[in-house]
């Protein structure tokens, strides 16, 4: 099964938070950590982001 990835610039277009906020949340452990695909290429697994969004929705209910 092929994994799907999303880069930071795509991520900030889909989420209402800034790059700095994403990195801060990663450091705090409240946002999924990215994976290093190669030198200079860091991305997030879309499944990790979808899971995080689902958890946010459950907390807000």
C-alpha cells in the first residue's frame, strides 16, 4: 500500500494555522510529527493528519 504525503505549504492551505504554529505543536507533541523523505524534503502522512483532525473534532463535541 502506498502512503500519501502532504508538504507544509499544502498543509497550511488546508488548516487554519500557520507554519510556526504547526512546528510549535509538533515540538509540544500535540500535532503529528513529519517524516523525512529525503534531504530537504519533509512531509506528513495524510493518514496522520486525518487522525489528528478526527481527534480534534471529537474533543470539540
